[in-house]
C-alpha cells in the first residue's frame, strides 16, 4: 500500500476539517430553519386565536349597543363608536404584524449570515 507524503496528509486533513466545518454550518442552518418554522406556526395560531377573540368581543359589543339604542341618533352614534373600535383594532393588528415581519427578516438574515464574520 502506498504511503502518503506529508503534503498529501496535510491536504487530506485540511479537506476533512473543511468538510466537517461545512457540515456543522449546514446542520446549524437546518436547525435554525426548523426553529423559525415552528415559531411561525405558533405565532400564526396565536394570532388567529387572538383575532377571533377580539372580533367576537367587538361583535358582542355591537349587538349589545344595538339592543340598547332607542333612536336613530343612538344608532348613528353607536355605529360611529363601533367603527372607530374596528379601525383601532385594524391599526393595532397591522402594527403587530409589521413588527413581526421585521423580527422575521432579522431572524432570517441572521440565519443566512456567516458565523465566522460575527
């Protein structure tokens, strides 16, 4: 069996080290991607539940105010108030989703960044 010279041994050790480093990076990337996907599933389910709860609350508030109104003026005031509540809810919901999108972009950029440069 042929013996490897010292430069050949050094090259094969370096390539083995490089392969191990690349494998570790790939494994870190896959673990990070899986974590991000699971966090997204949890976030989406929490958002759906929170939105359903808020919409139900707003609807029950609308129905109770409609039942309590006794004139057209009361109905007009009630619709203005409930419309404002709905707009406030949409604004808060949009702000929350934009902040989440920003966090997701930061997480994704960290996932793709080179750990040796940080």
